[in-house]
């Protein structure tokens, strides 16, 4: 439990493991933010998201920022797959892309946000400590962009194929009903 000068009490369960949120917890405490999404790691990223997609609601902007950050950080060490940690990464990426689809965003965008995420994770006041803070992100930026681009392409292809399959099945059902009526 932490007590601020203005009387606000901050607490979280120290027995819970927050595997990829260590840096955010630190920033959360240092910046005395009420939410994780009010820290400099997220505010700079949300500005870029808002600029690129002005029609997004505030809650969707936060979802985009959180999922983008997590996807980039995890892609530096994990490859999306159908098992284990790779499956979790794939689900995070697909959830982000599903929100993009629901907001009529049909163009590839994940790879273009990787530099913004890396910059946000570094923070302007931590630029000198770049090698200590996030060496894998800086070194693997190209790899992360390629992984996210491939997953995004795979997702959009699956959506397109699914729509085509659904439309075909629906037409078949309509034809069957028309034949029964005759």
C-alpha cells in the first residue's frame, strides 16, 4: 500500500504476477497515475492511435494501445502459434484486429505502430538507458514488424475466406428452401 500526499491510497496485490507489466507498474507508482493508461507509456501511443484512427472511441483507443504494446513486447521473444505462449500472443493480436474490423479498419497497420511502441516503452526520460531497458525490442524491431505483418495478413485472409464460405453456405440454404417451396 502506498500513500500519496493528497491522501489517495494506491494498492495492488503483490502476490499476483504481472509478467509483462513490470515496467508499467513502476511507471504507475512513479507517476502517481490513477490508471495504467494515464502513464507516459500509453499516452504517447494513444495520441498516435487517435491521429491515425480518429473515429475510434476512447475505450477502443485504450484497447488498441494495450494490445499493440503487449503484442510488440511479446513478439520480440515469442512466435505466434497454436500452442502455449504463442497461442496467447496470437489471441492478443487477433483480438486487436477484431476491434479494428469492428471499427471498419481494413488496412494493415500493426507494423507501422512498432516504432511508436518502442519509443513509448523507452520513454523520453529513459532514452539514455535504452540498452538496459528494452534491448530485445530495439534489436528485434524488424523481426517484430514481420511477425505482426504476417499475423495481420493471415487474419484478414481468414476473414475474407470466412465471409466467402458464409455467403456460399447462405446461398445454398436459400436455394434449398426455394426448391422445397416448389
